[in-house]
């Protein structure tokens, strides 16, 4: 439902109503928009009790009325920020737990008593979760007014902080489910916990004074360009300088500390300054994106130069709205802190903001609240509390539901669906025709000077998109109101008269091995159909077409033309990462030598919205450091990946491998696929900082279509390629739960495994010492026949997987603790000998399960490989499936399972053991979680037949029915980067008639 008609104010009511209005503790933005709604409620003659942690002046400067009551109570904490641009995810969850979870029982008791005492007619929340539950317990209706909800925001934090925090998200969504309906503000995020929604226009504070009056009061001439800096605090390490602003500009600073010294062209605003008036009197705004800043920039048609915040999921939706109405210019955080502002400010004042929508959302919302309090029912149907709870997506954005709790997910919140394609002659014919058309188009668009398309339709599509960039740059697509920023940036990336080098690298499906790779296991990996393409072009620095801010940075440094790296990455619009990245390649040098990997890691982590660039630009530093390559030319680089992120199919490895392959080709470097994979692992381990093994990069670089890469990870011995028998097929089914090898769970399990290896080595040394002390002077070599050969080898154990399961069970399982505190381990053993992880002394680590898993997994993978070459039989398929199941439960024992992947494995088991499968013969035989675990994708093994495909489709539909999420199906395979090689292409000259 949408309400946007213009009104002359909230109509007076014959009822005198009492509203309890709860305001979240996250910043002032929520409080300032609440002011506008509250003002209209009070004008209509009602009492409003505001529950807030914000200062009184936020409300009293705009509302002077005895009907306004302010109660200073904080019932949530929002996002804890290290500074104005940096969110501390773990601290946010811990603070919320301290503020709202631990004292929850007492909060509910207090709030119910208070709501009863003031005789509240309606509870309104922006957007405090527990307020909705308290209202329900008090028997009072409740309504939320917001553009985002905290279950959506916190879900991403949980993925980084560890699954033990998931109950916070579950509880928040349950609290919201008690809300009657949602008054939804523009620029909204998905908010699945609310069933019924009313959309209203922008809530914007009214103006008190004109632009001319404000400038006169501030003694600012009309010809002075005025920029208001609105960050809600100061970014860490920020010191303003006079040269940050172009001549003729003046900066007005919100939230400046009293002790802060400012250059002469900056001024501090009073803490209680009425910012809407000042915003409207300015020429542009520089700040971070929030609802208040965006709504007022749009309403007053003010260009907004924004800098991204990290890990705040509200931002992409507001940013899209800002850019749609031609009001936004993104500034790179690095340029904010170093003062390269000029190109952004000049771009901003050239914009023509075009928002013409309503700005009376406060008035409209107040009218809806008044009618609700009187008794009007806005909901589409009246549901019981239990039924309403079933209609909430309890895990919000990325998580799964509490185990064992069944919930139906309503159709009003639909994820993007990927239907399983079951081949038919008609479909195959249309795909063949499409591929032929693409091939012809590629030949028309480019001269292929080196390499072979190998019939890969995704490569043809990528080349077609390159050709469209050429026409996009020439025409600028003047008729298009809004074009993706990444496409605009990419359109000017290449010189179409010069050679472009293209490489391709697929993701991978972890069939067997998984997390045992870092313990030296045999692994079996299949390159998938989805792949990443990277296009690279070299430029003489003097001829390189630079983006304006990059050019301004060089001019500010007083540099002549120096090599610059410019990257465009497709697919940023659905995430909170910038689509572009650029840097001077000299930033990678420290005198005559490349900077250290640690310095590079710090360099890329400074701006989380551009941290993704470490996967791409980090390749250059590794080539400089490991191979001594020096890059004298500028580099333009376009990344386009169809490997989905966060699904456990090595999206990062495919980017690294494709990037290094393309850069190597462009610079004439001959690197073997194996060596290239090892170099790419260094990018991920040392520059990105993710403690992954090498199997991902190896599969992407060395794999071949429809074969499993067999590799012993000690560190990377490729045994060869294993043919997948024609009667066997593998699928991947995505659970929808985001996976990250950089997450807390994966790292702690890896640490636990290395702790276990250290304890085993120490125990074996002790056995050796005791045996030698009882040997009557014989040395170790003379005692080998007496049983010391194995303890001697185990005392110097390089990889856990070199320990056999029977030795583990015989000697070591009993001496390994279930878990150990980091501090206790370090006191006894000093170090765990893993170069890519660090033990936290205050953290408790599981040891026995993480140690046991790789030892047994190596045995399972060896058996799996042998079974693939055995006789075709149901026993063979059943045995392959059983090994997958055992691997899956090994992950769970380590703490790397997830509700979603467990559900998928259970669905495969139900399908396998169903009555129809037994009658008609088996189709699916086993499944397991893959990669680093904790979500991501499940690998399924089955018979290569139509029935199996139908059962995979049925599992997909059942999973959607149970969770509301339509799983992505990975099927098919494609060649690795080494097999693909590279393309060298040049744009064909279009001859005009």
C-alpha cells in the first residue's frame, strides 16, 4: 500500500491519544526524522512520550509543547563505530547483547509497566526491536516507521563474528514480527520480518529560514561556494588543511570538537545548529550516507559527495536512490583523507538533481498513526501472533532459521530465483543457435590475434560486452537517464586501437578434501561452468586516459606521468563495494624494493569499500616480490565474474587466477599453471589475509572440464586428472548462507588442527625420549626395528594427513583435549607453526575434532578416488555417497556446519531413501558441505540420468518452500585457466558507407 497524496496537515481528532515513540540509539538521524512525525502528532492534539538516548535539544529545538515528554532510556545500540566511517562488527554485536539481550527480562517488565502507566494507545518504533514485543505483552498495538531493520544490518556482522551470535538476529526478527505493520520510508532495504507495509514519501524536516537569510546570518557572500561536511563525527586520522578546498570555497563542519583547530577556509557549526537550513543554503554536501543526509539532499536538490561506510547494509539502497536522482558523487576514502577533493566538488556542482517526489512523509505517517491508534486496521488480514511469526523470515538477510523450527515464508518477499534447467532437444537447439550468433558477433567485433574461444558461450558474451563498451563510450548513451557507474567507468578504460589481453578462470566445486587441504590431504576438485573473465591493457603513462580524481592526485603530488593501475569490477551494485579502484603503481615501492605484504594488507584495508581490490591489485605486488617483475606501463583492468560470491565455490580464487593470467599474458611472462596457482595463494594468504589452502587456486588454474583435479596439498603436488565416469554426475546446491574463509569459524578450526599437530608431535617426541632412556645406550637408528620408526616420523610430522587413522586412534586421540584456551596452549607449546593464522590468547579453540577430521578425510578421499575407477554398480555409487556423508558430519563436528547446508543434505537423504527411489532404482546417493564450510554450497553425487536432474529440481523447490530462498544450482564444468590460455584481441575498425 502506498500513501503519497498531499495533505494540509494531520486532521484534528476528537480523541485525545497517547503515543509511546521509541527511537533507536544509532546516531541522531533517527531522532531527527522522528521529530517531524512527532511534531505533526502534537499539532493534532496528542501526547507523545519519546523514549530515546539522543540529547533533548534534538527535539526541543523544533517542538516546544507540554505535550512532548522525553524519557531518557537506551534499549538498543545500533552499530558501534570506531570512527565516523568504520563499523566494528563484533563490538556492535557484543554491545547489543550487553544492552538488550542480557537485561531483556527486566527491560520487558519495566516497559510493560511503563506503557500501562502512561495508558499508551499506540507504540511506535524507529526501529527498536524490543518495543514491539513489550507492546504485545502490554496488549497494545505497535507500528514501526523506518527504512531498515536491525536484523538486516546485523546479519552480515554475524557472518564475520561467528555463528554463536546468530540468536541475536533471530530474537530481533521475532520482536519485529509482533509489529502490526511497517510504515516504510523511501530508500528502504528488504525487511522480511514485517508482513504488512505502507509506503510514505520522504520524511524531511521543514525549513525555518531562506538561503539568503542563512548566508546573511553566517556572513557568507552569495558568490562563495559552500560545502557542508556532515559525517556525524570525524573519520579516524583526519586533519583538515586549507588546500583541501578549491579557491573560493568555504567548508562548514558539523560535529567538530571544541578543541579541533581548523584552517581559515573551514568553520565549525554550533552543536545545536539547525542543519536543514544550512544544507539548503549550501552548494553541496560532503559526508557519509544515512537516511537524514540523503533525504535532505534530495528534498533541497543539493549535490551530495559521499564516502562509503563499511559494513552498513542500509547504504547501498540509499546510494542507489541518490544516484538515480542525479544527486550523488562518490569520493574514495583515500582522497577524502589526503585532501584530493577538487575534482569531486567540481563534478558535484555540475549535477542537476531531479527529485520531484513528496517530502511530507512526516505528516502522512502521523495521519496513519493517528488513525491506527483510533482503531483503524491497515493490515491485509488479521493474523494471530503465532501465524504472524510463521510469516517472518527469522534470519533476515543471509542466515537460516533456528534448527527444528518450521516456518512458511510468504511470497511478498522473493529472492532472485535460479531455476534448474533440464535439457531438452528444443532447449539445446536454441542454446546452439545462440552460441553460433555470439560467435559470429565476436568475429565481427574483434580480431582474435591469439587464442581460441573454445566454444565457451560465457567468453563470447564477455567479448560482446566489451564491444558494447566501445559504442557506449562514443555515444555516452545520452538517451539513458541512469546508467550503471561501473559501465560508465569501464567505457573509458581501454584504447580500442591497441591490443587487449583476456583470461578466464573458473570457480570450483569441492567434491572431496575441503578444509583438509591445509593439513596436507589428497583433494578432488571440479572446475565449474561459472568463471571470471579479466581484460587487461597496457598504456604508456603519458597516453593513459586517467579518471579525474586520479589525474588530480598526480597533479597534487607534482608528478609527471607515472604508471597508474585503474580497475573496474562489475557486480558492485548489489554490495557495498566501490565499482572502481585506482592507485599509482609507485605506491607498491619502498625505495628500490617492493613494499612488504603486511604493508600492502594495511594499505588495502584502509577503505573497506575498496578492500576487494586486494584480490586484483595484490597480484601485481606478488609478481614484483616473487618474480622481480617491474611494471613501467600503466594498466587498465576490467573484472567480470559469474562465479557467485559467498557460496563456497572459490569466487576469490577465480578472480586471482584470471587476473594473474591476463597480466602475465600482457607482459610476456611465462608462468606454469601450478606456479601461477601458488603465487595466487600468496595474494589471498598474505595481502587479502584469508587463511585458505591452495586447492582453490590450483583447480582454477590447472583443472580441466569434466575431470576432477587430484592433488596432494603438500604443498601442491598434482597427481593428475581423474575422469568422471559417464554414469556419475556432481551438482552443487547453494544454501543461501554466505560463506567466508576469512570468517571466525574457519580460522579457529584451522588453528585447532595446527594445535593438534603440535600436541601430537610433542607426544611422539616424549614417546621417543622414554624409549631411548630405556634402551641401554642404543641409538634411535638401532631401535627402528623395535617400533621407534613411526614415533620418530610422527615427532617431525609436517602434515596431519601423513598420520594414519589407526595410529591416531591408538596413541593420540586420548591425549588431545576437546578444546584449549589460547593462552594455555601458548604457555605450554609456544607456537602452533602456522604462518597464516594467529592464536588469540583469550579465545577457546576446539582441538580434537579439527585434528581428527583431516586425518580421516585424507583416508576418505583416497578411497573415493579408487572407487571412481571401479566397476559401475549401485554399490559404487552408494559407497561414494557414504563417503560424502561422512565428510559432511566431520565438518559439523568441527563446528563448520550450518542449518541451511544440513537441511540440503537431509533433503538428499530423504530423496535417496524414499519409496519411489527404491522402486525405480537410485538416482542421488550422497551430499556434503564444501570448501570452508559454515554455509555456502553442498556437493551432491548421483547417477547421470534425467531422474537425478528431476530430483535435484525437487530439492530446490522443497528448500524454497521451507526457507523462502531459491538455491542456485551449479551444474556442468569448464576448463581451467591453464587449459584456456589467453586471448589477444583488437577491436575491428568499423567501416562507414
